[in-house]
C-alpha cells in the first residue's frame, strides 16, 4: 500500500478526507489489509461502499461506450 492508503487507515476522519480520490486498486488493497489486520468493520464497510460506487460508475460508462448511438 502507498503512503496515502496507510495514512487513510489511521483514522475515520482521514479515510473520509481522501476516499473520494482513491483508485479501485488502492481501495482493494486497503480492504484486504484491513481484513487481515484491522478488523474494523465500519472501515471495511465504508471502503466497500466506495468500491461499489466506483465499480457501478465504471460499468455504466462501459455500457454507454458500447451502446452509444
């Protein structure tokens, strides 16, 4: 994990400050790390929520590109 991800996992406030600029890859790394070490359910849920939003946005954009008229 990079420095931003490590910093984000130090507190709820820091996570919320940077979560909107993190990539899917960074979020997956953070989620895996938290599942192995942190065991903070609230943090894991928040990361998963952001991942779901990014994945949904990406899939919608893929559909728009594929079926654009």
